[in-house]
């Protein structure tokens, strides 16, 4: 059984350094290009007006989510961005499947799996937050 220090070390794995900013940027760029052509995801992402800025923002998000130091002053609030546009469990599943494919196309399996694990955990949180948000909305 792993010690507490070993478990903490595993959680703090410097995935950002192993992947590197150029590859994180390449994954984010390719992923959001795919989003714009996706049969179910293109519509909710149709609210994005500046794709270059969106990609830069999400590159930074993933960089810090993977353990990297901040290099932009951006803040992140998943629920504020996702719940109002009608994110559903099915859309989260589609997002995760497309993200997994994009990661597999860009990274060795071990690095893709480490990054995908973070995305899956965020998907779980987002699913719960969206369900709560929808329950709080008044019924017409």
C-alpha cells in the first residue's frame, strides 16, 4: 500500500512539465477546431466569438490544471460558463470522447491518460454542478 507521501506525490505529478506548453497548446488548438465541426458540440460552442482568445484562455486553464504556474491573470469558474448554455450529461460525454481522441492523437498513452484523468474528474464535477444549477432554476 502506498504511503501518504507517495499518494501526495502521485497527485502532484508535474504533468504540465512532462507534456510541455507547446503540446498543450497544440492539443487545445486541435480540440477546439474539432469542436467547431462536431455534430453535437458545435452548437453550444457557437457562442464563442474569438476563437484565438478562447484557445489561449483554455491553454492556460489546462496548463495550470496540469500543475503549471500561472502566466495569465485569468480566472476560471466552470459553472458560470457551462450551466447557462445548457450543458447536459450527453454533451459532457461527447466532449470527453472527443477530448480523449484528440489526446490520443497528440500524446503518448501515459501522458494522454494522465491528462484525460483530470478531464474526467472535471466532467464529473461539471455534471454535478449543472444538475444542481438546473434544479435551482424556476420551472416555467
